[in-house]
């Protein structure tokens, strides 16, 4: 998934925006049917179009994302936006 994101950028088949967190994205498998779960990689986009991978987790089928990881993603994105952190 990460290789596809690096090679394809915003048109990566695995890149999906998080509906409840504007500006936050995730890489998720494209498999359909059966139980949902598996690896999730959370990231955001720099203004130049590069993705910044900020967190990852394994979700059991039917489990919700880890809110602490999503909070960290937002904190990292804000620090980059303010120039406090340089990727």
C-alpha cells in the first residue's frame, strides 16, 4: 500500500480520506466482502503533494480506529503546518 501511495500519489487505489477528520487520510486494503479489519496507515498531504505517514495500526474486524493515533496525526499535521516540525 505504501509503495502504491509513493508511486501513484493522490490517485493511489488505497488512499481514502477520513470522512470525520478533514485533511486526514488512510491507506486501507481494497478487499471487499467478508470481515473488515487489517492494517491501516494514517497520513496527510503536504502542500507540495507529498504524503506524510504519521501512524499505523492493526484493526480487528469491526473495530473502530484508535482515537489516540488519530489525535497524534492531527497534532503532527498542525505542527508541520505551523512550521514547528519539518518533514
